[in-house]
């Protein structure tokens, strides 16, 4: 988790806070790996009149067993080769001014550190067919 944050911070400061582990939802597994989860409320601009974008929520989940249910639900037959993933980064955007610059920084950091597979609730895995990551010279929406 620290490795990811260090990589994101290489491209400039961030504003926000660590908000700790998210509370497991109904039916989510609560084992020792629950401690290896954290969440951050982040933005690339400070609070105040000059704020150019809204905060986003970055959740970092690690541990194959904890992630398995989420990954298997998204890719039932492992067509995209994501079973056995040991890191899951969830970015939740809110407000009417998404911080796309920060989404791109997070994506670039993830892509630079690990093999990544994008997925979103609207497009599923089709997002990777429509959008390449910043490392390939294109940006996320």
C-alpha cells in the first residue's frame, strides 16, 4: 500500500486523509486480511475557492482470499485472467467535478508497479477495449 502511495506522490502533492479500513458489507469475509485494507479520501487541489475537482475515494484491498469473491463475481469464468489477483484498487468518484487528473495518476502508478486489468461497473471489462491506460499514451475518460 505504501508503495502505491509513494508512486502516486511522485507526480505531485495530494490533499486528503487516510480514512482507514472500510467497514465490510453484508456477507463480506472478515478475517485477518481485513487488516490489510485501507481507504483514502484524495484530491489534487486543496479545499477552498481554488478547488478545481472533488475528492475521490481510493480503497486498496490486498490478499487473494479477501478479493476472490469480488473478482470471481466480475469474471465468472476467468476469461480475463484475474482470478488469484492479490491487489484490488477501487476508485469511487463523487460530486460533479471528478478529479480525472488523479484517476490518471493512480492508473499510471498501478500500471507501473503491477500487471493491471481495468474494470468498471458500467462497462465491465469492455473498458479496456475502449480505453488504454496512460502508459500506452492515452488517458482514461
